[in-house]
C-alpha cells in the first residue's frame, strides 16, 4: 500500500486552474496541460479516441472494449477519465495483471495525471491495495513465538526485528530478504478475528483496507479483484474491496485465465499435511499425535491413485477406473469426516487459555474450509465445471518431491461473469477492458464470446502510431518446413537463428513456445556465437532484463512471461525471434473441455478458439521490438505456416504492418537500410 501524508479531508479544496470538467481534447490537445508538461508532446488521436470511449462508458454505465497499440499511451487514456470521474464523486478500481504495471501506475502515471489538476492532492486519493497474504499479521507473529519449528529459524528473528521498525507497514514487498515461511505469519479469512483482535486498530491489513475505503482511485491486481467477485457470489457483503462505481481492467487479455483460477477450486496433496504440521508445532498443545498421523495417512491415501497417472495432466476419469473411483470416494468421505472430528476437538481444547483458544479457533475454521473444498472437488454437481489433476515436481528441502494438485474448474467463464460482474454492474457503473493486445482478426468477437461481454459494449480498436513499414521487417523463412509437416530439424533452426543474430550483432530476444525448445537452442548456441547469452530462470526476471540491457549486444532466451510486459528501448533490442506460432497445448484438460464445448455448440474449435488465442499471443511477442518512434529492427517467425496455410494470411494481416520478407536477401537489404525489391519480384535466396 502506498501511503502518503494527507491533509484533513475537511480542508476546503483549492480551485483548479485547469477545470476538471473541460473536454478530453482540452487535456490531450497541442495547447493542453499535457503538452505544457511533457517535452516533445504530440497529440495522438488514437489515445484521444480511447479516452473518449472510456469516458462515454463511465457516463452511460456501459462496457468499453479497447485495444490501444504500442505507443498509444493507454494508461493516460483511461486515467484521465478516471480522475475526472473522481472529481464527480465516483470511485474507480483499476485492475492489472502484473506488479510492474501496478508500480508504474502508482509511482509514475497517476502522479502525472494528478499534476494536471493543481488541487488534486486534496481530492484524488490513489492507493495500491493488496490481498491479506501480503501483510504481516501481528497476532500470527505472536502465535509463531509458540511454534517450536519457527523460533529455531534465524530468519524468523530477522522478520521480528523488521516488524518492530517504526516505518514498517507489514507489506511483504518491503521485507529486505526472502522468508520461506511467510504464510505462517499472515492471516487468512479463517484465522482473522477482525474487530475482536487485540491488534485490530494497528493491523497492517485493515489499515490498507481503511485507506481503500477512503480512496477514490484503487489499484489492484486481477487475482484480488476476481477473488472479491468470487466471494460475493454467495454473499454480496463478503467482498474485500469497498463499493466502487467503475472498474478498468488493464492487461484485460488475461481475464479469462485469472477468472478460471479465482472461480475454481484447487486442493494439493500437501494441504492437509501442512495444516497438521501447524497444529503439531504449537508448543504445549495436548492433542493425540497418533490421531493426527492417522488423519494425515488417510488424506494422503486419497491422492495415491492420481500419483500413479502416466500423464502429468489428466481428468479424474482418466486416472481412475470404476473400482478405484469408488475406493477414492470412500477414502475422501472418511477423510472429510476425520477432519470434521479434528475441527470439533480443536474447538474444545483450552477453553480457559484465551490466546491458545483464539489460535485453535482459527485452525478449526481452516479445517472446516479444507473439509468443505475437498468434498466439493469430488462430489459437487456442476455441469459447467470439470474435475482434473496435475502432477507437479517441486524442490522441498533439497529434494525433488512430486505433488498432486486436484482441480474443480469452470469451463465457461462467460456463464460465471454474467452474474458475478456484468449483471452486478448493470445500471450501477462501467467496466472497461483494455490492452495492447485484446482484439483478434480486427475485432472483439473472441473476447465477447469468452467473457460474455454485453452486446451494447462500446468498442475502440486503435493501432499503433509508429511507422512499422519503415521501422520493422517481418521475416518468415520460406525454406523451413512447417511444424507438423515434417520432423523439425533443430540444427536447421539453430543455423537460421545464428545467421540472424550475427547480422544484428546480437541484441535479440528469442521467444519460445516451450521450455524444452528454449533449452535445446540455448545449448546449441552456447559458445557458438560471440554474444552474451541470457536464459530465463538463471536470474530473477528484472535482473535478467537489466543484464541484457546493459550488455548492449546480448541474446535473451525467454518463454511464457517474457512474451509480454518487457520494455527494452533503443538498439539494445534490435531483433525478436519467435520459434513457432504460439498455439495452446491442445491436450491440456481445460483446453480439451473448452474446445469440446465449442464443437458441441456447432462451432469450429480451431477457428473460434485456437487461432484467436494464438493471434493475441503472437501480437504480444511481436510487440517487444518497436517501443519508440526511433526503434528499428527485425521480427523473425520461424514458422512457414504463416506462408503456406490459409490462416497464415489472417495472422499476418492483423500484426503491425511491417515490411515483409521470406528470403534472406531482403533481410540483409533492410538491415543495411537499402531499398529492397518488392516481395513478389524476389527470385534469389
């Protein structure tokens, strides 16, 4: 939570020199306050049109779908309407997917917009709100002093010293070291005693919530916002966030994924063991240890058949035959009953020891929630959900440990959001979904279908103001075989990559659709090219990017998160190489369920699901190259399906309209800034 000194709300606000209710054009215009504040400012009509769409949605209580290409300035496009709404007494929540964007909004973009209004510090109160798991719980810290396991750890005593600092806000982000048992020192909805807690008036988490209540501009992440919606599904008053009038989802292309997690259930094979360990570690607790072990063994037996699955991801029906399913369900029922018995026992212990009683009440509630969710995963009837599992290998105390994660996951998020978001906001306020990569094939049909967006939504599809024809070249090597048509020869790919990065003298992002491909190419290029190589996972992401930037001629190998949100400007990044079209893995349980649902409804799963997803992902990877008007470089996609398949033309059509090449001669001419012949006139390799 960003906490700034504030003057009493009773002070009479000063009159702004720039009227807050002037038109948006007044702010964005060539003579407006932005032009006066920012050197070299130019009016971007794309930015103005996005801002007008957001403000129209706010005024009319509608939904706005907006794609703002690289360089449009989407943050300012929605922040100005949000601040203007605050002047009218409205509260806006801004939800992002990444921490980096949250920090940029709080530390840079919101202060910039506030500076346009001389009295903003008296009327606009921005805060960054986080979930309770990010805050130290003082009561949990007291309880930890009675935990034999925790008090033996030197790091625990460093946390205590940190907590006693006058400036300590209890925010994990401010802890100057990593503490692996942080989850032991936070509260949960079950362990938090709220107003009954002796620390309520000085609680770090509730201080953050109180500031959010007073704020009219709240920055959160998608996980927190959608968890709030999930909590309100059965109880409208059970949410985390204060009431608000408008919500803006930046990086909105992640909404389906995050909503899937927030409205689903996950139960791991270590959950009961971890809970029982917390009980065992309480000093002086008189409880039957044998009984705890019996419960742990019983709970673990539920997961044994899944652990034997030959696949890392599977439906319950794939991992269990009829007899083993009956056995697992019997074991699950017995485990649930045993957890209920433990819950009752905890509530009956230490009735005369108030601190211990309070702690055990919280653990009893955690038992109750675990019992309920374990039962739901196996027995809840829900036609819109699938039951599936995955086996994940984790490093625990220096040893590789296989764990089973069981899931109950909604298939259609549109059905879930219809009640939780769209109907709830109807007639009450606006919802804006914005991203640099929200549309596909020139429209928002895919997002409308996947999220159930109301039909009367306002649309703004604005491309980048950059001159891609002059600044960028899209190179698709025509001579490489298309994936799936023939076995991929990794040596041919590496040869092609090598000649590209030798041409650009390094300065390249290499983006892969799998870690296996990344590792294979990295191993073959290591020691073969005279440029420093950086591989995802070798350093924390921010340090890896900074090392790449400072190298001046490095090559960074990344997958997944490195496809988006990474901003390297200038010559340090002159080339982006993408190994293949980023189609989702077709046999993952969630993908299979969703494609089957499309087929059952008479649709074409490849056209309606796989292609739109891949188009959006490809735009994200392409967007790493050109970040400013002076950037210049090459995007190479090592997938000739862009040329050979009918759908390839659709991909290329809706990428930024760079110059194009399928033969090496044009690549060399572009890089040397020579005028190449038109593509159709090429004849040489």
